[in-house]
C-alpha cells in the first residue's frame, strides 16, 4: 500500500467517525438534566435521535424542540447544526487557522476529501472564504428575521429566534424553536418566506458556485462587463448548478401549485399570490430544508411523489444540503442521453464529463437508492405505516431533509433507530461513497479480461 492510498483510506474512515463522535458528544450533553425543560432528563434514544438529526442537519424530531429542550439544550442543538452544516473536519480546521497552526499534508488531504474538491491548491484560502461567507449569509438572514421576530417576541427572544432559524435554514436543517407548526403560522409573511428560501438556496448551491460568482462579479466590475457578460464567464460547474437548480425549483413549484390548488388543507384557501409563494417554498424546502409552510400530512399523494424525487436529488455539491446532489444525477441522465443519441462523450457547455466521474455518479445514485429502499422496507416491516408515509419518512431521512407527515413521533423504538441509521448514512454515505470511488484502482485493474457475452435491456 503506497503512502497516498494510506491517506485516502484514513480520510475515508475519519470523516464518518468524526460525525459519529460529534453525535455521541451531543447525546451526552442532551442527556444532562439541564438540557431538558422541566424535571428529569431525556431518554437515551430521544437524546441520540436529536443529536443525530442535528449533526446530520436533517430536522426529523421525536419531540417538540421548542418545548422539550431547555435553553441549554437548544444551544447544544444549534451548535450541532452549525457543526453538521460546515462539516466536523472543516470546523476543526477553521479553529486551527484561528490559532495560526499550519496544515500537514494529511490534514490537507482530509479537507480536500471532506469538501470533495478537485485540487489541494488554495485550500486555506477556500476554507477562510467558507467560514466568512457562512457567517455573512447567516447574519443577513438573521437580520431580516429580526424585523418580524423582535416586534413579535421582544428584543432578546426575537434575536435568539432569528439567529437559530437563520443557522438552521442555511444549514438546511429545518429545526426551529418557534412552536409546534414549523413555519405554517408564517406562510403569509413574505419576509419570513423569502428569507427562508434565500438561506436554503444559498446553502444548497454550494461554496464553489458562491466563489465563482464572486470572481466574475469582481472581474466584470473592473472591466465594465454587463451582467449577462459576467454570467457567461462563470465556470461550467456553476452554470450547470444554476440551470439545474432553477429547473428543479420551477418543476417542483408548478407541480405543487397544480396538485394542491384546490386542496383546502394546504394552499386551496389562499389567495393566488399566497398559492404561488407557498408552492415555490414547498419546492425549495423539499430539497433538504425541512421547514414546512403547509401541513405535510395533508399533501396529496402526487405531491408527495414529486417531493420524494426532489428529496432524493437534494442540493448541489460542496454545500450544506443533502441528497445525491444535482450534478450527480445530471451526470447519470446525461450519460443515458448520450447513449441513446449514439454519442461517444458526455458534453455540456462545451466541456465533457470524464468516464471516472460518470462511474462515480452512477455508484452514488445506485447505492443511495438501494439504501433508501432497504430502509423503507425495514420501516414498513417494523411499523404499521402506509407506503406514502413510509416513503416520505425514509427519503426525508436518507436525504437529510427533515419533512415528515407527522410520522416520526409515532414510530416505535425500532423505527426510530432505523431513522437514526438512515440519517447518519444519508449524511456521510454520499461523501464516503464519493471518496471510495475516488480510489485510483487496485492491482486487478492491470488484468485484461476477455469480452463477456452478456445481455441487458
């Protein structure tokens, strides 16, 4: 085993272990009597479930966060959300930068793997930009939330609720401390809805897109380019992320609007503007956010089917969102289209997807779907749930979304642990699989085999 392979194996193991360690530490803290509102302490399963859903930025909860946990418990949950959103290794590295420690080659490779980047160049600069950008965006979101929450709850509570909600929205966690109804009580409030969508989308676009956009804006300002000219100078990855994200949001919005238009329990009684606003919000939150502006158990089966698809896709690479990622699924679809059209290469925006990237994307989508389907079967065997509710729950868990049709608190002990495992695999699974399929290969690749007489289709 050469030195490079050793590094890769260690980083592949360390990333999941770091999340598990953080979950265990969070569990211990949430088990303390001071973490629970009222007398006594939380049960182990409740504490472990809450710690997992926080660090995995999922949002499924077995107890009402706003009522069950004390201020100390909520602070622990907020810290876990922020750690989970940025990534444990990234946060540790940021602290190292703060005390001016240098990265070793081993630490640099782990950071490269944690963010699934293509190069080690400029890693320190990238990490600083991630930290600064995250704080700035979350502060902007908190400020707009304050314009609503401070007049309603007072200064201290208003600021606390704003900060918590902003961090949760940006990290795509979907956990809130406003009450038992998520954002349903604010589904008519344009400021709350638009701010939440802004934070969710910014977290889901990915840091690579952020910094690429900042680059072209700066270059365009210096050279006097128009906005259209600046956008044309974006990298192919950023262009593709923006296009696919826009298509998915539009597809989800139109689907929800059409299928829920006359549903009196969701958007049926709203004004035309309210229907459009909440349809767009539901489309955005489907893709790993977890906030709800309408009753999820009242959604039609068709909307739930669209929702599970959007959950499975999730956000974009190198961001806070979950799912298999937009570009991953696009690569698989592009490869299928290329085969149907008898094309030798998979090309978009004049750039081709390498065969290694296509293989990696196919592996991620296949294994992620298998894991989700397997967890669905286990959940339905151990709990008396309908297919729609079960699919909604398991896709939400493995894609780290956090939406539920009021099923999570009703699950038995086995069901809750199935969801815990699903959330953990959903958070580290695609990352670990990506690292695994990044290996340069084994000695068996040197062996050439005769063509097999197989048939497909």
